[in-house]
C-alpha cells in the first residue's frame, strides 16, 4: 500500500497536469459547378490558396493546417477539406474572427453548395 505522502504526491501531479485542450477543426466543402464567374476547378484552387493563407493569422493559430482535394477514383462526397489544429478554444475563436479568415468564409459561402464542419478535442 502506498504511503500517505506518496498518495498525496500522486494527487498533486494529477491536479497540476495540464489538460489536453488541442482542438481539431475539420471543414469540408462541395463546390458549385460554377460560381463567382469561375469553374469548380478554378474555385477549388482559389479556395485552397485562401485557406493556406490563414496559417499564422494570430499566435497559436493554427498549430497545423492542411488542405486537400478529393482524389479522383476514390469515393468522396465533398471536393475539398481543411484539417487544422488549435492550441485551445480561444485560439480557434481568434482564428474564426480574424478579418482575413472572414474574407475566406465569405468566398467559401459564395462558391459552395454544401459545407460540413466538426470540431473536437484531440
């Protein structure tokens, strides 16, 4: 049986250990055939560039960011996906509200026919 001092030390470690708050933010879009005077293919390229431009908008946002296209020949219901990780909810909120990100959201809304999003703690 552990001594009272050892049990107290274990409890202290558990109380001071930082809780994992890393948040993964995943968004998928299915684009319209044409929108904003451009084809789906052109808008995919533009959206990818805009999303990749969101790296390091504010400190801690995002820790990781990748953008991928659906692969021809593989089953996909969406055209493009964003996967990004944030230090915590405050960092995700700062990213969401950043003026440069707002511009990206406006473009995505104009060219997308559907959007899905999920945020979860890793």
